[in-house]
């Protein structure tokens, strides 16, 4: 008989592992840390808790045994090429992603995608159930795995289960379009605690449960009907399980960004970047995945019009745009890349000179050290998302600005706007307003810049990733799995 797998008291489950598989020239392979907000946010938590991380290795049709990486037990889950196409590229990123981001792009609904999503979620749930110790805690991450909490609850009622949704949760009128809306809600409600980025997201979720399932909600709690064994039932019975659904805004490891910003070699690199751009008076910076939710086109349109209007010149202002590759096999993203690169070429062709380029565009990612140097070099940070769960780039920029200077222009549709209130908040759809705010940022007196940045830094440094994870895990600790209370006589939902 095969040996029983090692078990862990604390397990994180996410679509991707915190490491990527790198193939060598001779066909061999190695592992390296992967970039991304989720990895950055959870890595310190995992190390502190000596936990295990369940996820996909990023390459199809390959199976790997569990291994340890930098103090974290890595437990790979295999996916076939067909599953990657249907579960990940299809249902997760061509159905759920656009739906949850206010239908900025049209979602696509295919039953075969949904069936594969169910199959893959079950595989993740089975692996987590297998390696989690009796009475352990499982923290499931994000929209790709919304069915896992219920599946885990059915397999392992002894577990404490948390779920965190890193992207927005849409209003009822939008979410209701999803053909499998009830299954998603019930899947999430297998958790003891469901975390969202914004209070509005938690409210949207509770309203969807109330209207689509008919279950009682008294914010921040949702009462899930269960049988005597604790399994979810479709109608109210004698018992309910109380689920906490509230916002826990995610953050960054602010101290590590401060430490990088203090390094002389990174400060020197920041000066090199400015010199390489021709030492303009103002460097504006955008850092995004190449995604239609990020408002990159709106940002470039506003900047191009400022140049055309004569309010800015390429000698005085440069826009640096880092747009890291994202979902390049999805047709919507291919079209977006073409459109943005055409816009960059047109603006540079119309306004560039022999010695100055209007937009310095980079379609690739950078290591963290180079990003910190870019943040230090930038006078104005432009975050113009049309819809964003949080946007950690805004917080990274603030954490890096140890000099107390710099201006953050921040979309009110990013979750970070709830916390970073002294940023210059904008509606990215209002191009005229965006143009005026960019000019306000460029022309802002130093005293005002420093006052705003001081407030922003206080918020980011005090509410870092450790505070985020501690608050969520404390809520999980209080949840106590299987807690059941008598159902109230009045079964009507409450706001």
C-alpha cells in the first residue's frame, strides 16, 4: 500500500503555486518563485505557519511529487491541456472574470467549461482534504476555486474553512446572469468565513444569497440551512450554520518594500532610469497586467490629449507603461494588446522627438528590485482601473516613497480607494477629469504632496499583509466549524 501523505494543520489552496516550473535547455527543470500579488501577500503567512500550499504548477500534462521550497511544503495539482483551456482560460477568465468586473468585456457561457470547472475544483478539494490534519484549517483563494469550500465541507466536516475573493463580487443584476449562480453561491457558503476586498462586495454577495437562494442574512452573517450532520440542504430546516461574510482588504509586505527602497544600488538604478528617459521634469508611471479592467487605454488617451492640447510636452513629461503579459491565448487580450501598442505608436509618432519619447512602453514583467527603482523614479503613479478588487501596485508605490514625496492618482473603482483617501481619486471614464487631475498632480505644491503621502504611508505601513492575514485568521479561529444554532421562527431574509 502507498504511504499515507503527510498532513498539515494549515493549508492554502489556490489556482497557482507560489513557484513556477522553469525548463532548462537540456530538457530538465527547476523551480523559481513566481511573481504576483497573491504570492507576495501569502508567502509570509505560510512561512510563519509552517504550512502547505496546494496549487497548479503552471504547465499542463505534468505531475510532480510534493516538495519543500523555502520553508513551504508545495503540493502540485496536475491539469491537462484541455482542462487548462476549459477551466482556466475558459470558465475562470472568459466567463467569471469579465462578469465579476462589471461586464467590461462580454462573458462567454459554455456548459462544457462549467463541467470542467466542477471537475477541477473537485480535484483541488480532494487534494486539500487528503493532506489537511484532523481539525486543521484550509484557506481557499479566489474565483477559480469557488466550489472548493462546499466540496471540502462535505468531505471533511472537521475542518475550519476560509475563502478569500481577490476580485470584485458583482451586483445582483450582473451576477444573476450566470447560469450556474446558485451552485457558485452554495460552493462559497461551504466556508466558515468568506472574505472580500470591499464592504460593497460583501454586501453584493449577501444580497445575492438572499434573493437567489432565499436564505437569511443579517450582515455580516449568513445562515446556511444544514441537516443533522452539518451538510447543506436547499431548504430551511431545524438547524443552520452561521457563515461570516465581510471585507478584509488585502495589503502588501510594506516593510520589505521599504527595505528595498533604502538600498543604495536601487536608488542608483532609479537615477539611471530618469537619465535614460532624458531627465524629464515629470515621470508618470503605470504598472499593470495587460488587462482590459486596468484602464490603460483611458490613461493613454488622457496623456495623448494633454500633449495634443499643448498642456504637456515630451521634453517635460514622460509616461512609462509597464504592461506585463496576461492570458495571451484569450482572444480579448490579443485584441487589447494590439490596440494599446497601436496607441503607443501613434502617440509617439505624433509627439516624440529625437531625444524624447512620449510613452516608454514595456510588454514584460520585471523583478521586484527593478519595480522598486521604477517607483522611486516616478513622480506620479497612475492607477486608472475601471474595476479592481484592490490594486496592490498603489500600495507598493506608497510603501516605497520613503522620501515622503510623490503623487498617487487612483481610480475610485479600485478597492484601494476605500483606504487611500488622500490620493487624488478619479473616475477613469471621465477623460476630461482625468486630464485635469494629471495636471493637478504634476503641478501640486511640495507641501501638499508630502502631506498627502504622509497620510497614505501611515495607512499602508500600519495595515500591511501581516495585519490582513491576522484579521482573517482570527475570524476563522472564532468561526468554530460545525457551529449550529436553532433556526429562528421568522425565516425571512433581512438586510
